[in-house]
C-alpha cells in the first residue's frame, strides 16, 4: 500500500466492511495533519506492512472477534496487532477493533449478557484516564454505542480507562502504544442509519424507536465532535512522534507508558 512519508504521519485504517467506514475519525485525523489510508481486506486488499506506516486503526464490523474461519484476515490481523504492540506502533481499536485487540493480546470477548447497547450513552471515565496520552485532557461524557459483544477479560497489563456502572469495559489502554474503544466516535447518523436498518426487527421486538434513536445522534453532533475530536488529535501526535523516530532510525522505539506528563 503506502510508502513512508518524510513530512506527514501516515495512518492505516483497517475497514472490515463498507458500512463501517472511518467516518468522522478519518476526517479528524486528516484535519490534525495525518494522511489516512484505508485497507479493505473484504475486497481483497492485503494487510499492510507496518514499516510503511506510523499508526494503525482497526475499525468496527458486524462479525465477531473470534470469527476467524469466516473472515480470512482476522488471524493475520491479530498477529499484526501483536507486532504493533511489541514494536510501539500507535494502535487504536474501535468496537470490533477494540475487541480484536483484546483477543490478540490475551484477553477475552463475549456476547453482552445485558443485550445490545445502542444510542448516545454515558462514558464512565476512571481516574486513570486523566493522564492518558490519547483520552486525557479533556474527554467527553457521552459517546455512541452500537454493540452486541463486549470485552469480558482484559489482557495482562491493560489499564481500564472507562467503564459503565455495570462494569462493562468502554475504553482501555491495552499496552504502552495500544488503545481500544467500545464506543463509536467515528459514527454519524448516516452510518448509524445503515446499522439500524440491519437491526430493524430486533429493535421492533424491543420497542426501540429507531427514528428517535438516529435523531438523538444528530442532535448530539456538536457535543460528540467536541468530545472525541481531541482523541484523534492526540493519536495523530503519537503517529507524528513515531514518524520522527522512524526518520532518525529509531522506528522500533516505544511511545512511553501511554500516560501524559
């Protein structure tokens, strides 16, 4: 895919299906000064060589983190995530991507026993988040969730940054340079409308008003942008630091312990 840039950090995003694009996250990363390339293995793209990139984003999807037999790229992608963690490549997993990172690094995923979580929901930030290099200073109080599965077991060494009142994992620093978010900061009402269409019968059975649900996301757009854009800016800064190290021949150097200060 890409060739290393000398002046612009290059971030590769793994897209698992067309209905789960980079969305706002891709725009925010670009606006923060990064070049974003999208790898689409579901249409035959080969997984990237991390040596050509300064950061890795793993997006969401409707498959499960353990559906290796049905989706050829999941096993090598987990290997890629492990390589990224070992070599200090900044990595961000979103929803399914967050779950894939957890499994790749030794954690576990399960179907949420409380059922699918959808809508603009509170984020339960924990004290550890305040000094985190990606999610600290500042962070929002709400985010979009749309998930059936959750991370049920954290890998050794992971730091929980946010959780629901029921102790469901929302945001994690999995390793020094690796983060995961159960929420969907990249999504907007158009993306969510496509997801809702696929869940229409299940939502009717639960009595959920999809029109109101999608409308609530549109109404919260300014709040969500203000809350989650800083995440993309901080992540781009880590990619820029990685680029600088790569140019000085220290591309394998770690980013630190993931905390600020």
